[in-house]
């Protein structure tokens, strides 16, 4: 492991969602036995890390393209050694202590410490492209997929698509607010679901959102989301997009544009600071930034760039660990920031 001051790097990555027909049934999932031992290493993943979580025991769970890893403070254990082909995007420990793994192209894997169950479109999942996982207060597991939002109640899936009022079938993130409404980030406008119907965000100055990758609720009940607004299309076929990147705050009535920095992931820590990752502009540097709590609602909040990347790199998921350290993923692995130093695993 190395410790060093912030670097600067660059990249922009395109991803493609695949969609499928809506299905509200569950066939028996594929059972995968866990005969072989997990791979253990002193080093973390060296490739893309999409998301990071922490389990009830304090272990760090890392969803990387090449596997889902558990870090106990000393060693990294690949929990998915038995699964050879998928590219992983997210991991979640549910309230019962079981683990869920989301993959880019192979659906979802459920792990109960003894073996795996594999869910795909054949079992009712909306798409085999699953970008993120969320557990609501009722214990339902939600999946943001390339074919809509899938809700699993422990027995079967129910899928929500544009036919139900969802703003786009390409769902990127899901979050439940204090009132019980479920918010969805999509490749187009964000929207929320009150249990009966979907409400899609209004356009900003007549311009639609084009991407909303992350959506959170802050301590005051405001909704924060990062993405881009589609300002214009150029070319006869409309294949050139002119985008306005940014970070927005929504108070239930109006939008406030907090920053022009591109924002792909957002987290509010226990002190009230907002942390983000994202590209500054199309084909621009990717940065890991902190917006200080004391100026968060000012016209020009104080923002500090903690880390940046140039070249072939991007910055992804963010986690605040129980010890207050901030973890984030990148094209090159996982990092931890303790407020003073940056540790590259």
C-alpha cells in the first residue's frame, strides 16, 4: 500500500444499458455451490472499482469489475472466486446479513455465506444489466437496471418501467427519503414514486436532464443529484450532444445549481459535508471533491478538490466508514482518505 498526496488524471467512460421485457414472476434461481475457498490477498483489486459498502461487522465491501472483495483491515478476500465471468458493479449487505452482488451483464447474485443463488431475466429481473442495489425500509431489495427498476420481496420480482410512469428504463440509482418516497436517478430525468404513481422532475429552463447518476437526501430533507442537462444536439442525425454538467439541490419546489463540476456519485457524511466524484466536463479530469457543511447552502459553497485523475481513469463510488474515513473507487482500484493522507490499496 502507498500513501501520497493528490495526483491528477483523466477519462470519460461510456456504458451501454440493455433492456428487456417487463416480467413479474420468479422461476427458480440457479444455485451455485461454494466448494472452493475464497482467494485472499494483502492487496486490493487493481482494476475498476464501481462501488464500496461496509457490512455490520465493519468490513469494507468492494464491488470491482474482477470480483467483490471484503477487506477486514488486513487482507482482501475475493468473495466471488467461484463466479468466473461477470463484471460487478455493486454490493449490498441486507438486514439479514446476506449479500447481494450486481453485475453488468449477468444479473444479480445472492450470497448467504453457504452458497450463491443467481437471478436473471429468466427469474423476473428487468434486465441482466444491474448498476446498483438498494434495500427499502420494508426490507424489499431494489435493483437499478438497464430495463427499469426491479423490486424483489423475497419471493418474486415486480418491475417498473416507462409504462408505469418511470422517466427512463435505464435506471442508475435508487433512494428512499424520510417520507417513504422512492427516488430514481435515470439516464434522463430523475423521478420519485409515492407507492401509487411516478412524478417526473420538470425541465430546467426548458432543457431536459440527460443523465442523473446519483441521488441522495441531505439532513435537511433536500434532494441532491448530479448529472447533466441536454442543452443542444448538433448534426443532422442528432448524434452530437452539448451537455451542461453539474450538481443540483432540490428543496421540493425549486432547483439550485450548486456547482458546475460533473457529478457521478454523492455522499453526505455524519458532519454534513457533501462528497462527490465526477468528470469536470466532457473528456475532462475526474475529481474527488468535498463541499464543506458550513457553506453548503451559500451561493458559492466552499469546495476542496481532494484528488484528481488525468489519463485513462475515472472515479466512482464513495463510502464513509464507521471510523470517519472516506473511501472511493477508481479505474485503478480503491482509495481511503482519512482527512490528511490518501492510501492507495
